C-alpha cells in the first residue's frame, strides 16, 4: 500500500506544499494536515514502514532527511536543522533514531 492510498493524494500535496520553504517544516502541523492523526495503528505502521526505507525497524537521520519525499517523491529534503528538530521531538529514548512506538507517540502528540 502506498502513501497516497493511505492518506490521499490531495492531503499529501497540500501538506508538502505548505512546507515548501527550507526551514519552515513543522512536524505537528504537517502531521495534522496530512491526516495522520485520524489513522488507525495498522495504517500508522504502514506509513512508518514506508519511511523506514532500509527496513531497519527505525527511521534514522538519513531517512528523516528524506521524510517529505517519503510522502511525495518530488518534495524537498529537510535541512540539517529540521532533521535535528524532528529527531529531537520523536526520539524519546535518545538512541538517535525513531522506532515504530516513538513514531506513534509523535503522531499522538501532534
Ligand atoms: Ca531505517
């Protein structure tokens, strides 16, 4: 299942366009706009697995850089500072990456 099947192409387009400017990314607003909060756990897991490109079970820094592209291929990359902020918000146990549980928490907090 693809991101557009889970979240809808229109939602994704709007959310990605809203944060097109470098440095403007706000994960809470993005998660709200893209409708992630309204998804069930199974759908959240699918989204997580798409973002976890190498299927390591974690979203690492490199994958966070490509976070927006996980939703839309032509989206921009996140800046180093945006990655740092997103990681800081999502990495609850401080291991430098975001696991599936942490991803669910990040969505729940948004
Ligand atoms: Ca990974």
